C-alpha cells in the first residue's frame, strides 16, 4: 500500500512497525475495540493509535523533527528532514523530504514518518486494509 494512502488501523500498524513493534497486531486481544489493533508491548496488549492520539503520535513528531503546516484546502502537510544540512549564506537549512498530506495533522505526520522509515510502499496485513478509505 502507498504510504500516502495509509489511514486508520493500517497507518497505526505501520507506525508501530517503525517504532520497533515485533509482534503482529492481535485481533483476539481483550482490549480490542472499534477495529483498533492491539500490539504487544512488554507482554501487555496496547491499543496503539498514533494517527489519532497525540499521546502516542506527538512524541514521534517531536523526536523526528517532523514539520506540519496547514494547507489552504483544509489538508495538512508534514515534512521530514532527510538529514542533509546545507548552509546558504551561513543559515543552516535542512533538505525536507517525504512530504505527506492528510485531513488531520497526526495523519499527515504519521504518513510522513512511515514514508521516511519504510519508503513509499508499505506491506500491510490484508485484514487491516479491508474497508479502509484514503
């Protein structure tokens, strides 16, 4: 699936993968609700929703220096620096790449994060992509 099309559980799963989650999402977990997959963290089931929960996604934005800005059409755009620093006229500027958009700043930022870590194409479990809208 293309990173710019990820949303909902598929996007959250991809972010969890970027964050180092090694266990698959759990459909049978006791804390599963509203189609949100659980991931295992230190032996506990966790409903991980970084694309809708600032407590989960906010620290990623801060840690990864993801820039977010509103667009005139109501969308949000997120940018991740690729680490290339250049200094025109003594001003340090990063080369911003992996631009992604979304209808919410967290969606744009998490798509940007996934694209910067996993690339523009991401393999998502089929169960997580059924019924998703872009």
